[in-house]
C-alpha cells in the first residue's frame, strides 16, 4: 500500500462560495471622471462575487461623493500621459490639445458618451447601485475637515465620516486597492 492509497479523499464543498469571508477595501483618491470609474467598477465586480466591499473616499476622490461636485466630474487631456493622439508618438500634443478652449468640456462629453454606451451609470447612480448591493461607502475625516464638509454635504449612502485609522481597522484582512 502506498501513501496515496491511505490518504483521505478530499471532496470539494460546492455549497459555500469561495468568496465567503473575503473583503475588498478600495481607496478612491482621485476625482476626475476617468479615475472615478475604476474603483466603482471593481467594487461592483467584487459585490457580484459575494465579496464584502468597502470604498474610502479621500482627497480628490471626495468629489465623487460630494453632492456639490459628484455630477460634474471632468476629464482632461492635460497631465494625462495615457492620452496618445493617433499617429503621434510625442507627449506634448495632448497638453496643447488640453489647453484649447472647450477641450475639457469636449473630452468629458466624449468619455461620458462612451461610458453610457457601455450601459454604465453615471457616478451618483453607480453609488446608489453599489450601496443597494451591499457596498459600504466611507468618507475620509481629514478630507471632510479640510473642505469644511459634513455628512449632509455627502451622497446619502455614505455611512459615515471616519479616520484613516478607523478604515484600516474596519477592513482588517481585506485586499487593498489604492486608486
């Protein structure tokens, strides 16, 4: 008899999801239109897999949950090194394009149209969807204080304004993404 003959048979359990007990903590630190969506999309995917999901909005990411700014996030060519105009390998042209009057407005409208064509909701509706699906939305205490904002100024699904330390404690053991 060999060791394999005496080893216990392992039968996989199909009744408990592999994601049980998993946590994902996403720190949303940027408030431009193109940087708002990665965190929201990843949170949605995690929720779909049954993963406990927490989003922490800090610094410019605070614009995503601030009622005064959340509907007016912009996209700009300026400073975006990922913008490569077709047929041009240099980096300077996108800065010139971004400096043209109306360029940010046009770029924002174009990106919003492309996002809508993918049936992805705008940021406020996406936050509603995430919260309804069980995501936990948290606002950074320091960012709130710096901007003189209270919970009344924030999207209604934000559960609270907490410190970075509180967020770290809340999401102990979580996979962490910084966006």
